C-alpha cells in the first residue's frame, strides 16, 4: 500500500473528497449515510510532534510536519515549544492559505469529461472490485462514476478515516490557522495542487486506485500508526510508514513529494535573506524520510536543527 498517498496527498484533495462523499449526484439521490464520527480517546502520554529550526543572524524559520486530518480529541499537541514557536512567528506559512481553501469550496475537481464514466474506464473486473468495496461501506456503487481515478482513489481512502472521526477541521493546519490568524501565507495555491494530481498519467491514477482497493480494510490501522508516530515525534518511524512501498510507482512520489520538497527548500533558502520569524507547516511526509525538505536543505549547506 502506498501509505504516503493513502494519507491524502493534499489538504484540498481531502476537503474535495469529503464534499464528494457527502453530496448527491442528482436531485433524486441521497446523501451517503456515514456512521457517527468517533472521538479519539485521550492519550495518556503528551504529544510531542517533531519541530525543526533553520536560522541565521536575523531570521528564524520553524519547520513543522502536519497531519491533514485528525479525529477529535487526543492529547494536546499545540503546547510547549510548538506553541512558543508559533506565537513568536510573524507569519504562518502552510501549503495553501485558509482564504484560498475557502475560495475553492465550490470547485468540482476530478470530473471526467461529459459522456465518460469511471466504470467504463476501469473495465469490468476493476469496476466490480470498486463497486464491491463501496457497497460494503454503505456507499452507492455508482457514487464515484463521474470522477477520474485519482479523485475516486482519494475519496475511497477517506471513507475509513471519516468513519473513525477523522476530519480536515480537526487537522493540524486548521488548528494552526485558528491560533495564528493575523498573518498567513501559502507555499502553493489550490489550483496548483489540484492540477498536480489531475495531471498524473491515467495509468498511474488507476494503479493508485487499485492500491487503495486492495488495502482498503487496513487503511484505518495504517493511518493510526502514522498519527501515533507523529504524536511521539518519531521522525524515523514516520518516514518509514509514510514512504513504505513508495517506489512502486516513482512518478507519483516525484510529482507529489520530491519535486515539491526541492521547491520548498529553495523557498526557505530565499526566505533566510529576509529578517523575521516564520512558522512553516507542511504535510509530515515532506519532513520525514528520504528526499525530505531537510535533506534538500542540508545538500545546499543549510543547517537544520531538531528542537523537539
């Protein structure tokens, strides 16, 4: 299973998939009946997610890995060094801004051209596997039929998480943006992120969907392991979990991870030339494992210090 991709490649993709799962396709259709969300049990151990710092004489850039969706509850994580770093920052920088997210609420990404269906695109055997998975989860078999494979894969990977109470509104970015509303910036735009996923070759999208279907019953367990490693600040374990089997299709990882990490590292290097303090929060997979932002910075001679 491509755990990095199952973790939802971007926050906007997660939100778009949420809207898709809960919106009928026609006036006669019914909204999908999702189970009541379960709250996460309060953890006995305090959460200490990893925090890094890049600094020179007059500039400090904090690096913090996020989980785009979390269940409600659990041990607090916006405390200690993380809260202090955020409070001292002039600007909160996330992958996309809250304003851009809100502006994109009514977009309909991932639609197939008129007259095409996912069922026809996948062929009888794949379509049957997808229909069986959806039906077993209480979702109409044709709910995703108007969408491209990447959107179907994203939406399908969301189902077991939503059923466990995971929501973008409980995610790390939402909490950071609520705590630091005064000045925010984005490394990317919603249009760029959606275009990035939408431009993946069709065979890569279908392979991604195949992967989600094959491992559907274990997605919840996999994400729980990722969240546990994130809460513990275990960057090494997080890197292993989030990039496991990622070489199955290097095109996906190159597009969604490697190239973006390199671009963000260059942004950080340029930002060091401007005095001030910035809190950069991006998906935890970008700050863990091989090809991470920290590796790109170190390659260019930039020192990254682990703070927590």
